[in-house]
C-alpha cells in the first residue's frame, strides 16, 4: 500500500536501542559520530588511535564514538467516538499508515496502540517485513470504542511500562482528560528522556472555527457523553474565540508536559509539510 504522505521522522534526543540503525545513539560504541578521546588501554585497536593527539601530548589516545542505533516508533491513535466525527478518523488512519511506512522503510521498528478510555489494541514495535501490513490491517479494522470519556494517560503509561525507550506519536482530536499528564511525563523525564512524545491534533474546521452559518439556535451534542447544549449563533464570534482559547490551552498543557504539537485541519493541503516541519523544529532544538 502506498502511504498517503511522505514523512521524514526525526528524533530530538539520541535513541537508546540495542538494535543497529542509522541514528547516533545515547551510549558509546561502534558508530560514526565522534564522542571524545580517552587514554589508550592495552587491547585497544591501533586503528582508533588519534595520532594528532599523540603529537600534541606525547601520549596515546583513542577516539570513541556514539553507537549507531535504530529508534522504536509507536503510533498512539485515538479511536474514541469523537474521532469518528466528520473525516477525522480517515485523516488519522492516513497519518498512522504514513508514519509507520516512514519508520519501517528505514529499518526502524514500529508499533501501534489504539486507545479510547483504555488501551484497546497493542502491536509491539517490530521491523519484521510483515509489520507494515499488520499495522495497516489493525488501523483499517480499528473498533469504534463505546467510551464516555477519552483518557490519554493510561495509553502513555502502558507504552512506558512495556518499552524502555521510544518515540511516540499521538494522533487525536485531544477532546480528552489531560489531568496528571505533566506528572506522568515528569516522572519519566530527564535531560535526555528515553520516551519522546509528539502530538498531532486532527480537527474538523467546525471544531476550531464556525463559519458560513446563519444566526439562530444550534444544538451541539458531545459524541462521548451524549450531553447536549444549545448555541445561540448570534454569539458565534464569542464561541469561536472560546474554541481558539481551548485549543491553545490544550497545546500549552501538552507543551508543559514536554509534548510538542502540530494542529492538522482535516483536508488541509499542507499536512505533510506541517508534520515534517514539526520534526525538523524539534531536531533543531536538540540539547
């Protein structure tokens, strides 16, 4: 299956995997990115001696490098009822398939987690030849969860307990409970966190801006709780401002937990550019 988008997945922090790959890892080992010098020890290969350092100091030093590693990508996809409003889930499916293809074509293991109020489906990361087809089948056959509230924290806890390190990409509309999210991420955080998380907000236009609707009363229904409210469309400008503030608050909450975001309107022509820009911006901010 041809992926809808061509993504360039990039990490902000060095991966911590034992699997060989194209990324400079967190630990020292066999690789190409220079780490530093140390004094020669009996048994060290003469090919690693830095002769310029020998000429300067009169002592033997050997070069050390960062180990080349692969990364574990985990696509964490929301399948709660609200994600089936409009074409959001179709957009989420295309994102998930394209991310999996981007990782696997570079021989990086990829896994999939589907969640709503709890974890529903889990495929551990693998670089096996059939993994892409497993992920495509799982996302195409994803169940429509009958949940009354979307909860992200259990999904992140699940991933962190089962994987020592990963890059997680959360695909959701983020109509979700973000309580205690910062505490969860802080508990696993360090200067070089083993678990990186990125958020892709998939939204229909009406979820962040009402336009082209005449004045009157509009009944809105929460697809998860079933709660209904009546909206006076003569005050839609106030409602639009509230939608914008709510979305900005969600992005800030995620950022406060160390999760960078990109907002992806359904059907936008620049989805690929927005996602690739997010990854490039994070890499440029590497510490």
